[in-house]
């Protein structure tokens, strides 16, 4: 086995241990793995940084930054209070409302396949709206049964 493969396996094993152990945040482990791959010469610095210019990656990071800002300033809590009053303490409505499949921005995986697959925003609406409605109906029906108040 070549030495570079052994180094790669050690880096991957360390990453898995840190992911499963939960000692470090997932994003930090990812950056450490990227740094280790670049420092050991398994990937060039150009290859290591190439993904950061991807529109999908920039959008996902932007969503994380925006959501952290909304949470820390209390805006997310303030916007969520009317929804909680509407739900009258029922988590079923809140869970159902968060199951959005109608937007490429609702999940990072949607963004990752959007560019390479040649999908448009409207493609997500065609399939996502019916799937979201079904998920909402199932959640509102099933959650009170599984988790009674």
C-alpha cells in the first residue's frame, strides 16, 4: 500500500472518530481534514480551496451565517412566537411547517444537485409543493399519536 494511501486512511479515520465522538464541531473537523490533506500534499492548495468558490457552497454558508445572526439577535424567536401561538403548543404544526421540499434553499443537498443537474427553482416547486403538503398532513396526523401531549 502506498504511503499516501495510508496517510489518507489515517486522516479519514481521525475525521470519523471526531464526527462520531462529537468533541469538535462538524465544520471545524471538515476544515481540519481539508488542512491536513493540503499540508500532507494529498491535494494541492488550489484543489483544497476550489470548492469555496462554488455558488452552492457560498449559499449554504450564507444560510448558516444568516440563521446564526437571526438566532443571536433574537429575531428568529420574535418571528417564531406568532407561529407558536397559532400552533397552540402543538409541535406537529411546527414540524409540518419546517418540512419544505419546494425550494432548493431548504436543504444543502438540494443546492448541491441544482447546478450539476441543471435544475431551476421552478423544478423544485413542481415536485416539492405536493411532497410538502403530504409531509405536513402526515406530520399533523401522526405526531400527536406518537408523541401525545
